[in-house]
């Protein structure tokens, strides 16, 4: 048995250090995982009890460039799917990593596979080698791989991980398409309005002055707006908008600011309901996969919290983790937070009572994924006519301001 020094961060954000006896680093990590501890560092002790520094060439976290193309959820899903197929076909993990490395195009992912191949060849576990590439693999992927290695079902766990990542990728795209459509159309409408107001209206203004036409009130208002936008006021306006966006981004970057903004987003009609259903589906799918892989529930909740984009829901999950550690059922702890639909927590409670929590969570995830798809279609069908009317009003107001003076010109000609 070898002694190890383990440092980790508690739920309160404090760093702690403990000693652990294990035969290998992989076994030490499995023991910590069963305790619900996610280690920051794991260092072997020498005969005198002093920590032994690990060789930097093997254990130091690799450096990555900010300009490199980042690894997406789709890339990680493809990695898990390919490796699962290779392992299931009887190909050794080392050979599988080498094959995937030669086919990889992204520099960051290729360097990660190169380092993982070297580490596995030196006797390290796949999960432990993945931990050295935090810019490539998240804690969800690492935990499931380590659980698969510990249970001897790596191929099944990788296949389950690939499906989970694909489902999460699909959900994210659905939400982005639902929220991106009105933003894109509105941005185009504003650009059209500004372009016509700044460049088109002044041309007609010169013609009206030459004809001596009496301008209606609405036309005079649009001409005034055009002059205002063509003056130095436009620079002040653009600068104010940029400062406002910068201040909002800084405010959202703070924990308190993000909680306030995310809380408001959950209360927005239609969109808030969509965000809640998406978070529920993602939470249930991830918890089901982690539970089926054998990851302890406390560690699963910590991982799920990291994958949640909404901080209000994330805080509810991590607070539920504290209550579960004190013996409260997960369904009861989540129901008290009132961030998930009642049906989801009720079905989770049934799953806990029957001992089929992972299967029940999977069914809940299927239901809410269908709900997200239905909600996205409903939002799109509702927003399409609204956006068309909005663009029509913007363009129509410009044309109306230009053509109203024509009637007085025609009367003068008569």
C-alpha cells in the first residue's frame, strides 16, 4: 500500500488536505469517488512521509493556446462514440487512442489524444489521463469514464456518455434556435430602419425642399430623427450602448449579478418555461447516466451543477446536495427548492421508492425533451408573424413618412 496526500475543495469553498492509503493512484481516485470527493491534487508520499513531486512532463496540466479552436460538446460525443465502438470490438484502449489521434483534425484534441496515449502506455488509467486536459474533457466525461473503468464496462459507459452528450448538444441547439431567431430578425430590422433613416430620408428631404411642399408632422419627426442620427449624437449613442453592454457583462460575471439575471430569465413568459424544461431534461438525463454508471449521488449532483447554465437552478442543485448528505431524499430536497416542475420531482420520488431512480429519471428526461421540442415549435410559429409585423411597421413607417408629402405636392400641381 502507498500513502497519498489529497487536496480538495469543500462545498463551502475551503481547501482541505487528507491522507489516503491505496495501491495505485487509480485506486485512490476510486476510493475518493466513493466518498463523494473530487480531488484537486493527488500526490504520493515517500518513506519519510513527505510528498513526492510528480514528473512535470507527465503530470503537469498541458498548456493550451487561446487562439486554438475549442473542443465542442459534439467533438466529445464523437470521441466517446468512436472509442466505445473500438473497445466493444476488442481493440485495446492504447491502440484505439492511436487510431483516433491519426484521424483527428483539431490541434487541441490531437495533442490531448497524444498525451493520453503516452500516459496510458506508461500504465495510467484512461480517466486519470483525461483529467490532465481540462480544456478538452469536463468532469462529467471524466467521472463516467472512471466509473466504467472501475466496473469493467468501459464500452457501455462510453456509449452511454456519447448518447448523453449528443442529447445535451441537441437541447442546447434547440434553445439557441428558439432564442436566436427573434434576436436575429430584430437586429436586421433595426439595421434596416437605421439605414433608411440615415441614408434614404435625407435624399427625399432635398427633393421636398426644392418642391416647396408642406411637410406633415410625422414626416418632420422622421426628418428630425434622421438629422439627429447623422449628427455627433449618434457617436454618443453608440458609445453609451457599448458602455452599457460592458457594464452588464461585468455585472453578469459576478455571482450575485448572474443570479439576478438568471432569475429574471426564468420569469420571462414562454422563454422562462422553455429554460426550465431544458434544465429539467438536462438534469434528469445527466443524473440518470451518472447513476447508471455507478457514480455516487453526491458527486453526481456536484457534476450536474457544473453542467447547468442557469445559476439559480445550479444553486438549488448544490443546496440539495448538502441536504442529501444529511439524509434527506433527493426528490424532497429538490421539491423544497421549487425550481423543477412538480411532475419531475414526483416521478423522481417514485423512482427512489422503487429503487429504479436511473430508469425513472431517463423517462422524465424523455418527456421534457419532447416538451422542449414542442415549445420551440410553438415559439417559432408564434414569433414568425410577430417579427413579420414588426419589420412591416418599421419599413412602412419610413415609406409613409416619405410619401405623405407627395399628396400636398400633387395638390399644388393641380
